[in-house]
């Protein structure tokens, strides 16, 4: 096997951290009902047209429409029930863990990057926002990915 393509033990640890985060997110992803701000996100992403979604975001949230457009596409694919909607944010939170590893790897060792991945995976803010239908985990994941790619 080519040593450049083989995972190091630290990359395996980052993968383990990602799986740990996914497990922690799945434990409480089905809370009883939407919070008010989650319901606002669902209502903004509910129209049949992405153009109306963008108009709703501009009128109601005054934020970039990327999250709501991805939520709109997600709910069209898997449905609008609470668990499915929260899974959208959970997937962004799961993506945040390898993105954290990649970003840390640009500035430090693989060992430090594996520690950073575990810290991100176990952080209450990652788990809490990963179970909430809001844009927080998407911003975190895309920010970490963009910085990792910028410094690559």
C-alpha cells in the first residue's frame, strides 16, 4: 500500500471523533417539538419555489439565504418532519469535525489536529447546535473548510 494514501493513526482518530460526534448528535435529535427560531427556519424554507425562499430570507431573517436554500432542498428530498429537519443541521455538524482536523493540520501536527477534532466533536456547542434547525453548524463547517482550503 502506498504510504501517502494510507491513513495514519491520527487520521483514524479524526474519523473516530467524527463517528463519536454523529453518535452524540443522534442521541437527542428527536426533541418533542420545534423551538420558535427553528420554526421560523422551517417556515422560511417551506415555499415551493427557491425564489420565494430567498424573498422570505431577505424579508424575515436578513441573512444570506444559503442555509435556508439548502434546508429547502433537504426538506424536498427527505421530508419536513422534525427529525429530518434536525438531521440537516446534524450533517453540517458532522462535517465540521473533519473540517476542524483539516484546518488544524494546516498549522500544526497530525496529533494536534486529532486532538482538535476530538475537542470539536465533544464540544457542547457542536452537539447543541447540531440538533437545532438553524444555520450555526453550516457556518462553522463552511468556515473551517474555506480556511483549510485557503491555507492549503
